[in-house]
C-alpha cells in the first residue's frame, strides 16, 4: 500500500535521535529484555558476548529515520507511541493480572469507594480529611476490602487501568510483554502517528518503509560490519527494512545468517525443522539407552555426573580429591564427605542425602581447595597451586608452567599427571510408576525432576565405575573416525590471552581435551546423528546451532550449582575458566538445551550477509549501525574457537565460500596503534560506502575520557562528524570472576559525513565547547518531562562528551592537534593528550553547571570532589537511577578514584549510598579522602542523633569535632538542609529517619549561639 500521505512535515533537517532520545525508557526496556535470559529472541540460537538488546536496535533505527519536527514535545510522544512505550502502549502490552491489593493502593479514596466494598470505619469522620491516615488504615485492612458485588467487567478493567497508569514505569513493565512480543493495532494511535509524520501506515514495517522513503527516496538498507550475534541486521529486517550483515568471524556469520534465514522461514518449514530436532534427540536417546551407560541396576536414570580433580599431596604423599565445596544439593541437603582410606592412602567419598547439620559442617570443614591451593585433610598442610603444578621461573624471570602438555590423541590424563579426574557423585531419578521415561527425557523447563520420580544423590558404585570404563571404550572405538568426520574437535588450541588458560592450568593443548569421555561421546553422538539424518542445509545449520549449545552446557568448564542442582554453561563469563570440580550431563538433561525455540519472526527477508574483513566491504549502505570491539575486554576471536572447533567442517560444507576459522591475524582486537589504525581504515571505508545524507551510529561501552579521546580521533580521521550521543543502561546481574557488575551502559554515537572545511586551534574552540555543553544541557532540560523524568545526571554529563565531540569533529582540522601522533602513542594515564584535556574541561563545565536544585551555588563550588559526588549520587537515587555505570561515570567526572566504601550495595540496578547509620564511625579520619570531609562529619552527627534519638547529640559532635565550626556553620546548614530533602520519598524509605534528624539539626545549628 502507499504509505505516504499528503501532509508536509515541518522538519529541522535533523533526525529525532540527533535532537532527543528517551534514554530512561529505552534503558528500562533494554534491561527487561536482558533479564529474559534464554527467552530472548536470538539467545536461543547460540552464545554471543554482548549481544545488543533488540529494542535498543529498534529504537535506534526509528530514531535515525524519524525526522525532528518543530514540535519536539509531540515528536517524543509519537516516538513513544510507535515503540508502545506510552501509557496506552504499556496498557496494551499488559498480559499479567494485577493483585487487588496493588489496585487498591493506587486508587484515590473517591475511586476506592466507587469500585470496592470498604468497611465504614475506614472513612470515619475523625480521619475523613486526613488522607495519609486513611491510606494507613486501608493498607492495614487491605484483606477486608473486596470488589463491589455485581461490578461489570468493564468497570473492573477501568479501575485496574487507573491503578496501572499510576505505577512507576519500572513497576508497569513487570506486567507487560516486551514490545517485540506484541503488535501495535490501536487505530487511534496510528491516526496520531500518521497525522504527525505525514505517513499512511498501519504497521511498524509500513511506517519504517515510509520514513525510509521520506529520507532517502527508497527503502534504505541498514548495514553492520561487526554483526556478532546478529541483533542489528535481524531487527532491521524484522521491521521491514533491507539489511546487510558482515563479520570476519564464521560463528558470528552463522548466528546472523540463522537469525535472518531460519527465523524468516514459512511456518511449514519451521515445523519441519522442529520435527528434525525431535528426531535427532530421539535417536541419540535411543543409542544412549542401547549402550546402557546411564541406567543402573535399580533402573534409575542418571541425570548429572559430578567430577573433581585428584592429586598427590606433596607433604604426606596421600592422593587427595580436590574440591572447594562438597555440597552436592542444598535443597536435598546432599553433601559429599571425603574419608581417609589408610589401606590405599587415598580418600573414599561418601555421599549423604538429608544430611544432619553436623554432617554438613563436616563437609564444609573438609573442603580441599582453600586459599588458592590444595588443603590435605590427612596432614592438614596447604600447598599453593603454583607449587603443585611445579611452576618455575626461566632465566629472564618469566613464569615457566610445569604441567605436562597433553598430546593430540589423548582425552584422559596420563598416569603420572599432576591432575587426575574422578567421578564422586551422581544424581539419579527413580521413576514413578505412572510416569514414562520419555516424559522425563522431554520434561518442560519449568517442571521439576521430583514431578517424575524420586531423586537420589549417590556416590558411584563399582557398577557405575564399570559404566565409566564402558564410556571410555565406546569413545576409543569412535575417536579417530569421529575426528576425521568432524564430529569431534581435532584442532589445536592457539595461544592467546584467554586460550592460554587451559594450556597453562591443565596442560590441555587441543580443544577436545576441554571435555571428558562421557561428554565427548554424547556431544559427538549428537553431531553424528544430525549429520546422518539431515536432508538439507537448514537442518545442518539447526544441528550445528544445537551442537554448540550442547557443547556450551556440557564441558569440563561447566560449574555445578549446588543451590539449584543445575549445570552452568561454559561461558558464564568472558573466559575459559578451568575448574577443580565440574559436572557432566546425562541425556535426560539435554533436551531443553538441544531443542532451539524456532519461530517465524521476519515476514519479508530482504537481507544479505558476507563473511569478510570490514576493510574490504565495497557495497554502499544508507545507514551503518555498528558495535565495534572498541576498548573491549572480550576476545571474540579466541573464545569463538571453542565452538568453531566443533563447527568448522560443517560450516565449510554448508557455506563453501566461507572460511571456518577465526582469522585471528585479521581480527580487530585490543587497543593501541595497530588497533587504532584498523579502526580508522574500517570507518573510512564505511564512510566511503555511505551516501552524503547517510548516517552512522557507533555503539560502545562507556569508558573514560582517554577512551573517548581516542574514539574521537578515530572517527574524526574517518571523515565523520558527531551530531549526538546517548547513554543506554543495559546492566544485568552478572556472575563470574569480576567483582560487582561490569556490564555498563552502552553509548550511542550518532554521526554524519564531515562536510566542513573549517579549521581552528584548541584555544579558539574552548569557549565554543563550554557554550555547547550548556546549550546541550539546557535543551535536554527543556524537553524533560517533570512527571516522568527521562534524563539523569549521567545523561547530562554525557552531553558534555557529545558537545565536545560535536564541536571538535565539526572542523576539518584543529591546527595544534596531530591526530596521527596522538593515535600512535601508547595510552598513558599520566600524560593527558590535548583531546582528553578538552573532554575533561567539558566535564568540569557540566558539573559546575549541574548544581543540585535549591543548593547554594557559592557553597557548592567550595565543596570537595568527594562531597559533590555524594550529593549528586543522592540526586541519582532520587531519580530512581541505580545502575553502577552511572555512579562510575559520575565518579570519573569528579575525579573520585575510589568510592566503593561509600556504597551500601554494588549489585546491578541496586546501587545506592550508605545512610549515616551504615557509615557509623567506620572510616573516620583515615587516609580515604571522603573520611576527612565536612560532609562525613555531618553524616556522623546525624548518626549520633539517631543513635541517641536526640538532635543535641549531633550538634555536640559537630561543635567538638569540626575544626573552625563557626566559620563552617553555613556550609554545615546547607549540607543538612540538602540531606533533609530525602524525607518522604517512596523509593528512599531508608533515608526517612536520617532526613528527619537532619531537619532537627538544621534548626539546632541555625539557632546556635556562641
């Protein structure tokens, strides 16, 4: 249909995203998508690190195509309507019922009377005018309040909507589907969208096509040369645009190709692929059953096998099983306890289910991996891991690792190896008579094992160990043939930052050595079976994707979670972490891993994909959206080799024009001069292959001014001009080796081709940048919705970065900046480059400009960086901002190096500062800079007042402890007055009491006499 109407849009020449962006809502929607875990649309296809949320991609593309008109408020409303992030959109996305109590708590008293039967005494004359008292009474008696009898369904719906609309955006999201899980079909909404944008669309794809035609005269193509997990090309295709994907890595190519081509198949083809997956699983399960390697003599079926390393104690020569925790299942109170066997000079391992507290305590005490080494229960000596491995230093002082390197044909440790491997526990299921084994094998994810039978955690018997030997024998029979056919990995592990870990810590030199015999036999059987049963390439692709999932969840790098009795995937973080204990799966644990949730998402697939170096791209695309590995800690080229070891031969058969290895030499990685040069070449090439009215968005993890400086120089050198920057928080709780959470916000840099030929010097643009920083902040404040804030201080700070980049990259050349030299020199925290210095000054301008409301500007400028940081941090908390990245960014802006001691929590989306009682008197007058500040004494005074429930105690503390108290009194009063503003904030109840005492102290200090 014709998707353009006759209305002429009064534009500014800019895209919506160059003027504004609803960062708060997009952040929250991105977080919701991340929290869906394996239920995310593309995640089921396979592992990729840092895959961008699809809603973020959708919002970005819309933000680029939608014009900025002369009515920015209406622009924002329409943008939110399109993405179903407005009130009506959220209501239409609501798919979960609200509890009556939640509805009651969010209705006015008048509405409460209208829709509910309320006990008369709650509205007695005495409290009729006292809303707060009534509210307390309602909350206290909520169970006694019921819907009015005979109330229509429509009336209940209206009351529910009234309550729903009064919830915070975060709370409403708890009841909603993700935007991608539903469609916008409200005719009134479409009428408003079309009226404003001059379109005639009735679906998202029609609208995107129309906006694309408005901008380019044809349906544009969205390109991504770092496609990775495929989010950008997939979402571009799903919303109706042409898409182009490219990457050097074949795993990225496979995942992106699958998203575009498997998830766009007709329903009948999708059904055939689902049937194929079922058929493969049935055949594998049938073969495992025929081998007789997972059922015991009691006809119980094994689900999980728990293994640990074993080694000889250097002190007493006892063979000791290595395990940091002998807890097998917390819920079943199952533990393993090592018992010394004097005859064999080793340990028998007893597994006890329903253990007593004493047995659990004994199990904890006998953990044999402690303090980074082996603890021997026999002699009670500890041996450091390095000593155990016989690590040494060479003549140059470099560490020389002492473990024997495994040979290509080995899949078991040699007799004299330092580390042996031992099966120490099995989880069995004894089936109920009314259940079948097929039901158990294919149980849906939410169902518990106990639904199908009785769970037994046991130590391996002699017969179990015979089955282990049978597994080894079966593998030996097939090993060489399966490697030749590509069913098992045969490639060597290339040395690298992450791939050195298994070589160094275990001596494993080949990828198959990251799997034990049971894992190799089962994983290889999946590969053989799908290869024999496949009838077309799509079935091979689905088979490879399933095999990758199986390998990820069934290797010697898979941790055992005793809390929920489950196996964690190999890549729970961005490394190859070897373990002292690990778990392997029986076939009954593989169904939900092997089966990929397939569905038709893309209606019309107008996409293409190449496997090539981004520097070699020679096709013009209208918009490039890229997420480059810039200053990235993820070594994609190394980590993907874990999967490519299984995939290589299959990939090269399906895609003969592709390579099957990671092309490490060509991969863009790390930082430094060669990396910077690669990035310049890539972005110069993308700019070359983009029309004059084309645009780019570069996504990257927000780092520090030095990183920004390098990125500025790279993009500038590539002939690009920054027009806007937005920060989207995408944090989720992340396990792994790093402390706290480390998935920070994603910065979206919007760029166009640089067309100016103007030149300038740094001293000439300093004032221009300062003014642009203020202008950027003012324009954002002007767009702010007071009822539903969009921008936090972190976003205003980002405006300083954006303003700097906008001015800098708007010039053809800055005379006193030698771009080539700056990019070639190593990054040094001591030596600040000219661009970094400009950015730092811009940040200072922003912070001087962002004085908290009602805070005296003169006193603000007299505060230390640590004091300003704490106060602005409370501003973040007031604005419901709990992402660690926001606090880290602010700390950098104020030059605060260490602030962890100020935080009560560092968990993702739960970050907040300590309240006075949490500080107590800890850290007073230490070397920490915050401990010596006036604000710290003020917090201590509040603590003293609360402790003694007397404001006089706090004033006494201030008079005794604050040097020059009388001259600092006004600053003390201003600090106390600000802290008192945290009272009566619903989501800051923890500040209720401190704020009250701060208020008391304001009066006491203000009226203090000499």
